[in-house]
C-alpha cells in the first residue's frame, strides 16, 4: 500500500483518494518573471515521477500546474523595460516579460523530456474566477473591503497555522505578511489589491485593481479539480504563507477539506549557499543542460529523498555523471535483446528487483532507494555476460526491469554524455568530449597497462588511464572475473 508523508498531519498516511482510482493533483508552477532554474527543475521532475508511479499503481491522474503571470517581480521587470521603451504600455511590457519566459519554460520541459501537466492555467486568464471567489468570501464575512483592498480575515479561520505549524507571533513576523494601515489585523492577507500607477489592472466590484498572490491557486484548483484535492504539492518555501493562505481561503469558502495530502519537496542550494543572482550562483535549466545531459540532472535530483534539501556542487554532478555512465553500459548491453513482459519474469532475483522498486516507491516515494536497485541489476547483467549464450532469456527479463526503471524515472540514455573526467562546471558552454582515432591494438595495449596498474594496487593511476580513454570515446567495462571489455561511444 502506498503511504505518503502529509505535511498537514506531519506523518505518513496510507494514500486513499477521494474517488476510487482517480487522483486529482495540483502543484504550484512557475512565476514567469525569469527563466526556470535548478529548483524549478526539481519540482517539475519530482511531480512527474510521482504522477508516473500513481499511473503504474492503476490510478487515473489529472494534474493541474498553474503559471503565475501577474506578480510584483513581473511588474518590476516590465517597468524596467518601459524605462528603455517609454512608448510601451504596462500591459504590453508585462506581456513581453511573461510571454518570453512562458516560451522558455516550455523549452525547458522539452529539454528535460517532461510532458506538460493536463492543465496549465495562467492566472490572468482566470481573473473572473478569482473575483467570484472573493465575492463569496466577502458575503460569508471571511473577507472585507477597505477602500478597494480586500483582505481575508485570518482570525475568523480557527485552523489557521496548522499546515505550517506556526503560532500567531511567528506568523506576524513571517515571510510576505503584508503590513497595511487599512487592515483589521496585521495577519490578514490581500485577496485583491487596489490599482496603483504603472501596474496592470482589471475591473472589479471594489474598483480597478489586481489579484493578490494566493487567490489564484484556490480559484484555479477549484475550477479544474473541484472543492477538494487529493494532493497539493510544491516546494517547502511555499508552505507559509502561500499554502497556508490557500488552505484558509478555500476551506473558509467551501467548509470542506481543501487537500487531503500535502506534498512538499526540499530546496536546492549551490555549494551550500542559497541560489541567488547576487551571489553569482543562479543556474538556469537552459544553461546546465548545455553542460550536462538531462539524464545526469535527473540522477542528481534522485540522489536524495524528495523532501530532503539537495546541494548542487561539482562533486555531486561528477557522481551523477558516473552513475549515468553505468546506466549507459546497461543500455548498450541490453540493446540487442527484446524485453519480455513484466508478468513473464520468472527469475526470482530479477522479480525481486522489480518488486523492490515498487516497495521503495510505496514508502513515501523513496526514489533514491528505488533507484539503487539498478546497481544490483548492473551486477547481474555482468554475470549473465560471462555465459551469454545461456543467458538470453535472462537478458530479456533484465531488459523488462530496466525499461520499467527508465520509464518511471524518465531516463532515455540516448543523449550524448558528458564524462565526469572532462566535466568543467565553470567552463564555457559546449561539450568537452574528445574523440580520438585509436586503433584496436592501441586500446588493448592501454587496457593491459591499466590491468597491470590495478594488480600493483596503483588504483589512482589506473583511474587516470580509464578517464583518459573516456575522453577519447572509449568505455571500459570491468567484470567480476577480472576481465575488462571495451566499446566505442
């Protein structure tokens, strides 16, 4: 049975959707004031793996992921454009900012080989739904109008703070709590903001203005998925105030549970520092996938459980590249065999590996543990290679397990790989891979030299030789019997 750690209850719970075999999931998407970065990539990837596993478990899954295209940072960028092009209206400048970054976002999905969500609604296309929701809250006395600003009454919602585990004093000093003289209480948050100069505005019952940050997700989740979600997901940085406020306004409106399960992934640091342009460590998906393959990036994301923090460093990427090289060896070795069906696997060891992937994923989507199964598969395939003629059926069964593994983790292993031995994270964009015209005799001589180094326990020198061959497009494969085989990339 699948269990999920629920942020709301702070414990693992057996997953049971509201409707049998149908899962409605909403995840917070990108705010399109800039291009997607490493953290966005983790979110997009993690929730796609979760979706795939739910489908494997027999659920129908509808996933909605919003696009925030009205926001303070977007407005700031739009006005920076207008300083250089004063003839542009604010609406036109905002469209330039959001349009280019939405296009870049879809390019990033393609770079990662990830599909779109079932619905990817833009906030500005749902202003009417937001206004209608706010009107209902005002009628219920859950919100109030102060000269064109509409605020949610936090203290009227008794359960406020349960998701983020914060008390009133903590929330008063929390991130993005707005202080305004016209609020009844400092904790109250904006549902609608009255018009200001140099901002996009829409007509509303309270005058011209624009929506607050939190209302868009409540409105769009309700429109496309109903009053109650099965899963709401996002980064841990969104728990407060965004998700806390979403939950409060949605439940105050409907009187129903907004989301049955809340899933939050950990954040990414770069060399143990918060990623920021001011620190010079802001890494976009576009830039990193020019230097490493999308498979390497995914393997990096899989190196920690989804709810754990993850540090991006040269060392962590080198490790991911090494793992990718091992996976490519399996891919190459199994290429000539036809996979059997999963149900046809009769080898106990291979069946156990397949089952272990599911067992790990059933335990709160433990992706690193599920991923680790492939290393046992690598060893088995090496053993089968020693007696290849008698192992054809086993290769077909192994391929079935490997293909399931690849599909679950969205790996294709067909892109050009950047080897760990040549990776320079700070180098200019471009593949550092070198292909040299080595004869077979040259290669065999180098392999023999490396074998001698290993016998003499000069492992560092042997690794340098192996890496030199990798730079020249030659992959070495070591087997339990001490034999080494090679192939060209």
